[in-house]
């Protein structure tokens, strides 16, 4: 995930914002589960196009 900001959790179809996650343990757990995917382009809009919703604990200052 070094170059990706918006990994998606395949199980509940939630997208995480690596840059704005309030709890780093959430990202670590996602990586360990290997139940994630990355989007191309790496944007919230693309994740939403694929049916993912933004995680409520990954709140960015821009209010996206």
C-alpha cells in the first residue's frame, strides 16, 4: 500500500483513507487479512463507482 491511499475491504465493501485514518490498527488489520483491493485510479470516486463506501473513522479534513 505504499503508493495507494484508498484500499478497499472486500468483505463489507468499505474503502479506507490511509492518509486520514484515525486508528492505524484498522489499516494493519486490513493488510493482515489480505481481503483488500486497490483501485485504479486511486481515488475515492473510483471506489464509490465500484460500490464501496467510505469508512466512518477515516474522516478527511476536506469533508469528502
